[in-house]
C-alpha cells in the first residue's frame, strides 16, 4: 500500500498553469487502487483547498464532495497511539510533527511507501520509503 500526502490531493485540484504537469500526475496517481489516506490528510486538504487566500479556492461543497469521493481509499484515523508514535518519530528523524504524523499514519496503515513532495525523496523511515511522484 502507498500513503498519499496532502500535496498530491492539492495538485489534483490545482488550476495554476505552472502546476499543470503535477496536476496530471496527481490525477493519474489517484486512479490507483493501492492508496491510503489519513484523517490528517483529509483535514489538511480541506483547510488548504478552501483557504480564502488561495487563488483557485474551492467552495465548501466541492471540497466536501471530493473528500467523500476519496473515502473510497482506506482512511487511517489519527488516534492517540499515532500521536505518541509521531512525537518519537519527530525526535528520531528530526522532522516536524505533522510530517512525523504522516509517517506514523502510514506505518499504522501498513504502507511501504509515502507519496509526497514535502518529505525528502528516497528517505527511509524504518521501512517506509518516501517517493516524490513528481521527479523522474
């Protein structure tokens, strides 16, 4: 299974011409059947996609409908165990808490890979490798 970070979802909805190639790649990725999301990713997507300062901000209804559609993928809930594990991961790997929570949600969902532009491509977090799907 592969864990999808928020930036993939945001590129999928981007109308910015500079993001056209990444948007196409994100949409292709979201056609896969082996993807996992987390409640954190869905929450971050909603906040960023509907942000009033976003040039191509989505209305609430559209963002909510997309989240509902993406629930076709398994969604890992971020519970207290994941929070505690993320605190340790933050210290061990010297990354910010939100990235550590992504790593630990991926681990809880038994993913072997995290698809993300934000984490270091190729980084291995104790058996979970990061892959930037936008690099050749």
